[in-house]
C-alpha cells in the first residue's frame, strides 16, 4: 500500500545524505547477518597465531582493508565489489627458502592489526614484499605464493627502494609531514640528490600503477594509502580516467606554510587531487590540505573539497579505529588471564603507568620520562607507590638520529632509577623490544594510567587499544593534544601539551588521584567511541563515501551544460550568410592565469591582454564581410582600445555602457537618469580595504567600481570581501540604486541596470542601424565567462532582440539557445 508522509521513505534517495544514510543501514544489516564462518582477508586464521609479536601500533607503516559495495542494494551472497588496496608494503613479509620457495609471515603494523577483522569485500592487496627479487623464477614463485593470500607484489630493485623509500619518503616527506622540517645542517648534503630521489619516487609510483592497471576490472575501487604513494592517483587516472580512486593519508598533513617548503609541492598536490576522494584522520589535516591547494595552487576550496576547472575532489576526515572486539575477547583467554594474574602479583601495592611507543622522535618518550621524574620529585609520597612501564620498540636502528635518541632515553631512565630506585624496586621499567599480543593485552588490562605524549602523531591507536582493554579497571588516559586520537578521545582523556613538562607532571598526579566515579564516566565515553568507530566501520565508510562521490560527480556532470559541438558549429558557420559573434574578453580572449607559474601570487599583468595566439584568427574573422564581431567586456574603454584598436569590430566597454565601432567614436548607451552620487563613498571604502589587503587593487570606471583581490592571499581576501559587503550594505549604498556583484575574486558596485544582459538590446540595435541589415542574422555564437545569473539575462535580451526585429522565429531562437 502507498505510504503517507509519516511512514513512507523514497525508493530512490534524492540527496547525497539520504544515499549515505541508506548505505549505513544496509551495512549494519549485512554485518548482523554476516556468516561468521566466512574466511577473512588472510584466508586462514593460522596466518595470525598466538606467537605473533606485537609492539606499538604504527598506523603509518602499512595500510589496507576491504570496503563497501558499489550499490547499497546488493544483497548478501551476491557478487561483492572488489577493493584494490594499494600500500607501500604488503601485509606479509617474504623470506626466501630456495630458488622457487618462499615463506610468508604477517608483518607487524598498526593498520594490519586494525584491519584483520574486515571481511565484507573481495579485497586484493598490492604492494612491495620487502625483498629484492631480481630473477624471474623467484618473482613467479613469490607471485604464486602471495596469490594464495590475495596479495599482488610490486617488484622494486634495491636502488629504487633506496632512493624512493629511504630517500624521498623517509628523508623528505615523513619529517616534513611531522613538522620536523626538511634536512638541515649535517643532513643538508642529502638534498643535493633530491631530484634523483624524487625521480625514483615517481618511477616507483608508476610501477605500482602498472601493477594495478594489469589486474583492474571495471567497477573496482582502488584505495591508495599514505605518503609513499602521493603520485599514484594521477598515474592511475592516466591509465583509465574512469577508475574509482581514493587516497588516504595516515600521517598528519602539515599547514600550508610547512608544505610549501617542499620543492615538489605542486606536483604532489596536483597528483593527489587526481583522486576522487582524499581522506585524513582528522578535520585539521583535511583543512590543512585544502588550504595548501588554495594557497599554493590557487584553486578554490569548498566545504566539500577542492575545485579545479569544474572538477571537484572531495576531501573529508575519516578517523580510523581498531578491531575492538578482538581485544575484548582476548581478555577472556586463559593465557591472557595468567599474564594478568602474574602482573598483578608483580606490581601489588603500586599504581601502574604505561607507555607503548615506537622509539621515534615524534613519540615524545624523553618528554614523558622527564615529566614522570618531575612528578616523583614533587610528590615524595608516591615514589614507592607508582611504577612506569615503558615499552619502546626499536626502529630504524641504522639511522644516527635514532641511535642518539636511544642513548638519550637510556641515560634519562638510568638517572631516574639511580636517584629514586631501591634494592627491591625501580620507578621505571624500560623495555627495548615488542611484546606478543597476549602479554600486551594483559599489560593494558592492569594499567591504571596510560601515558601517550606524542609530539606529532597521525592517530595513535595505542590509546584505542588501552581503552578497549579497560572494561574492569577503568583506567585514565593521558593523551597528547598533538596526537590525532585527541580529536576522538579528547573528551574522556586528560589532554596535555607534552612540551610542558610541568603540566604533564601535574596531570599524572591528577590521574592517580582521580575519584572512581569520574574515572568511570571518562572511560565510558571513550569506550563507546572505540567500540563503535571500529576499523571495519572506518573502511566501509570510506569506500561508501568514495562510491557516492562517483555518483555525485555523475549527477553534477549531467547538470553542466554540454560542451559546444565544434564540428556542428563550424559546419553551421560555413553554411550561414550573416553571422554574429559576441565574445567576452577577460578569461575568454586573454591568456590564462597560470597559478603554477606564480610564486606566492606574483603580479604578472595588472591589465588583461589579448592572447597572442588569437590575434591572427581574430583578424581573419573581423575582415570577413559576412561576420560581425562584438567584444563585450566589463573592462573600461582604454583597455579595449589598447587590445582591439586595429581590428574591424564592435567594442562594448563597462558591460555595454559604452559602444563603438573601432573605426568610429565611443557612444554611450547609459540611461539619462542614471544616478552616480554613490561613487565617492564607495571609493573611500575600496581605498580603505585596498590599504589593509596586501596585493589587492581597485578600478574606478565611469559606471562602476571594482575591488579585485586575485593576487592577494585568497582566504584573507575572501574575509575582506565579506567585510566590504557588510560595510557597504550597512552604510554607503544602503539607499542607493546600485547592484553589488561578487565575482570569484572581486567585488563590483555598479548602477542598477548596468549589465551585459540589459545592454545587449541597445548594442544589437546600433549594429542593425549601422549595417542596415538586409539579410537576417542566421548564425549567432556567444562565448564568454559570465556568472550564471548574468548569462540568463543575456540570453533573455538576446532572444527578445531577435524576435522584436523579426530576424528569427521562436523555434529558431530556441535552437540557438
């Protein structure tokens, strides 16, 4: 039966939000009905066994998952949408046992662990296996072995790996994205080989793209991951522009002022923008990316993403999660319970504080230990009642900076233990190794306070794992405000600035003395977030949004007017006897503004110039007696005289208020009762805002004033434009008969009725009287860069002009429009 307005729902979602909400409900139903016996991504539970070594979760090391279906209406049991996950490393490490024999082991990494539970989609993981395989026999054998795990290898030679991974990725991009800057001082010499490293980076990305293209099937979703593959979206689109391509960054994205220091900044941004959907962990990172595209590339940032020549790349935040059920279930295992009982006995009578990190500069381990030292110094009564367990997994042990950090941490720990330790106890237990999964879960479970002091972190899933294991203990999380997780868990955690040692020490004391009811409230808030925003939900949401981004792009394409049929236009032109060409000037006949060529908005030309390549074709059109050319522009008369004085054409300046044939004198089409009393007051406003907006300027024309900020900082210019509009409407033009037109990067105030559309009737009348037309105009071509509202008025007056002069009937005019 047909529903009413209270119980019916549209069969076909009408908006993007309706589509996403429907997909969310279907995804929940699929998850509820899913067969528990279905094999997971790695095809075998034996692939992940109890002896697996677990360290700190490093969500920046690997990437990959499954995702949602192409159509939310697909039912369980039907063919699933394929997801091609492309990451620098495969989720397995390969060890060669013979000429044609390989052993595969799961790689340790945060994203690998976070995505083990994702089972909804038919996924393939593409990446480097971590070994150099120069011989064809070895490559074939490894490819076959990996195929059983649904993995496809990309074979990189040692030199490419050295230049691409160790060089450009780890020496340039990783430090920059974590606000450590480009190489300085003793590392500065490495920048001499920057170009060769960047070339290797592009070459490696092209090799990844080639492998993807070889296995790609129509309808597949390609999900690219992390800073290692920023060049990949563009490479994929060059192979097939219809590919559904998403790109996700697992590190922070720095502010535009940091990113602009990178020599290859524009190439990387342009390459990423080739993707259909660009994802980040937090809104801050997404905002920084849009700002970089706006400030460095000169593109338009919108609430949806970045727009370039009508093409929109969606940019959004998708906070990653973990497979929380896996940790909750692990706490019930006998071996984990044994670990818990052993740890409780070992640390009986003492509060346990825990830190789990990679031994990395960005993790803030020295700051954490120094804050703990200050706490012990200021709180003598706690010295034998609290212990800090710091798990610091070694990483990049061959890099001098990391070796120096290791020595520094050991020195601080030794000093504190020597100062506050006794024969039976020490305040800090420091381990330079990883723990297996069961031991780590047990350690999380008995911890009273978890301490995460990252100086800069993409997300930090250690905080999520700690919360997931705290169902009974309900411990306190102290979390750095510079970790991405602070955006998700900040309400229930104690946020700190890790650089402020005094603040962190004070927070330690507050956490240790926190009342039970407050601990429970904080824990409940975070536990709800961790158990609902899981890795499965993260993956499904991203691909659902990617699929819908394609749908939205198709809808947007259908709404865009079709391109001019060049062949038909040329054929009609050749068959016609009396042609009228109405051309805009700025952005139509001028040289395009090359934002890539402008450094920081440098001014090339204050006044628009006719494109050199158009001079000869335009002259031939103007010399044709069967063709009448009109250049209709908002520019003043001097600008049109300078550019078109030598052509036989009609010039319409200041939106048609002044008109002349280039062989005659300027005439005005201005209404006799036009009121211009408002000019001086508006001029004072524009002068003021020009002074306070660097690199902006304004023009005083006879019928209008234009304030232009195309060379100014775009975001600042928009704010100033908004202030101008508010000021104008509340004062100088509140009672004046004027129109205010806000362009892409300008504000124009002009008298009412001064528009291109209103002027076309008078312009055509002058042309008809001058030429004494005996033959009806049978061909009209209008080319211009007009606002949509102006274009509608323009077409209206154009049609009325022809109809009133009986040059065309209604059906003919409709065909032209």
